[in-house]
C-alpha cells in the first residue's frame, strides 16, 4: 500500500528552501554532500544527521512567513529498490485502502461525468448551499459556481438535493476539463469569503520556496526527469466534523543515473471544498552513492488553511505543528516497514509487531496525512482545529 499520507490532512505543507548552490544530481553526490543539502534546505542539524545515519526517521517544521501556512519535511532511509516504491504508489493511486478515505476515484484521460459516479456530497453541505452567496458561503466555490447554484437550482422544489448534486458534479467536471486544457491559468478563485483567494497565486508562492520545484534534489547535468504518470484524482476524506472533497493533480517523474533511478512524485491540490486554500507536496526517492550506498525517501509538504487565522490562531498553529510532526514521523516509519515487507514478499498478516504499533500511533496522531508518499492531498488540519474553527464561526 504505502499508507496514503493524507489523514486530516493537514492537507498541507511544503517548505521554505533557501537558494541552492550547486546543480549536480543528488544521485551523484557523496554522503557528505547529501548531508550538506539536508542542512541547508531542510534545516537538519548534526543530531538529526546522526539519527538518520542510525536508521531513525527525521522530521522538521520549516519556516514560513504566512501565518495560514504549515510547512513540514521528513527523511527516512529505505532498504528497498526504487521500483518497489514506484509499484506501491501506482497500485494505490486511486484505491480506497484506508478508513479515512471515504470515497476516491480517478478522472479519465478525457474526463466524463461517469468518473464522478461514486462521489457523494454531504446533506448538510447541500443545505448550506441554500444561503450561499458570493463572499459568504460554507463551501469553497468560485463566484461563477455560486451564481449557478443560486440561479439553476429550484431550492423550493422537492428535488433540490438531486439537482444540486448533479450541478456540483457538472461544475467540477467542467473545471477539471478546463484545467487540463489551459493549465494553471484555469485554477479556481475561491469566492466563499469576503476576500477572494486565487489558487494560482497560492501555489506560485509555495513553488518558489520548494526544494523539489527549485530542482535541487533531482536535477542533473546528464539526466532529465521523464513523466511516467500523470493523473487527476478526486477523494472524499474523513475530516472530523466535515469531510473534505479534494481534487489533486499527481505526477510521477523518473530519471536514471549510474547510481540508479531517481523518482519524484508531486501532488498539487487544485480544489478542496473545505478548510484548505492550497496544498503542494513532493516526495523524492533518491540514491546516494559512497562506501555505504543508501536510498532515501524525502517528503516535503506546504499547505495553507484559512482556519489558521483569526482568534486563537497562535494556539491552533501550535497544535497543528505538533500533530503534523508526530503524524508525519509515524507515517514515514509505517511506510518504511510497509515497503520493506513488500520487498521481502511479506503479507499483511506477517508484518512485524512494530508495524502495528506504528499504525496505532499514526491513528492516535489525529492528523490525516493520507497520502504522504502518494498523497492525494497533503496536509490536513486536526480534528481539534476544526472544532475550534466551528466554535469561531458560531460566535461571530
């Protein structure tokens, strides 16, 4: 499987990465150079590097300028071939393999309404749409979407639930088709709040500080990344009080060097109906040569959530950061065990006892990073945060 890291997703996280000094491939760097990269870009210190060398998982919060943003990174050493990671990710790209994933599906190369046949909308969300207007709506939608819902649905009629469900699906389908045709220029502008939020702007800011998007971890003078998978996946994820429907664009790139394949998975959230304004995640599988060659899985996620502003925002950010660190650690450890078991041909019934312990630890973390490695979202917020957000809404 490789547990989908997206469980209360803190659907979010990417990181502030300082400018990079070299352009050589990570796969061609020595262990010392690899450590320098981790120091400069993921803020790892000597204790972190020592822990990594002893097989421990290392996770870090990254600095952010935006109070609505959360940035987290993690590194773990793997004893498996790149192909094992790649096969696991591909098999679970749009599979309901976790209780937190309520529904999931993948859009066809030429999307049709049938791609959304298994998607359902919460009745309370449909009811909220009755009073939804531009600048004040309980669901994240564009101004055009909100206007269509008010103009085309017979809210006083007996079939408004079916009508609204059908129109929501049609609008999401049109949006995905437009995104496929025009790219990032077609990204939504959320108009649920008084101040609109352009997703393209949010994502642009995140890309500017991301290690992966700056090319540090995967660039090479003698190899280029080739896209081997390009998918748009929708998912409905358990999120405490309100499930989150998210649409994510996932790409898998691969390059080959003398030291083995390098794999880069990127996940861009192009829509979420609650809480999150944007999310960008990257996972790199890299080989580091040397006397003791090793492979590493490096995860980076940067997300923005409008629930992280307003009263008690400092307390909420602190809670999210703590849960993100604990949840990411448990998930990376669980993923390492899962991949190792897969490489050895083990089944779930023969997994080590520690895997079960890590799984329970992850469940207790309460943070829904459901697709850390093949993330269909990227960092969600914790249940406690959603409760605080609801309290704030009811008292304002």
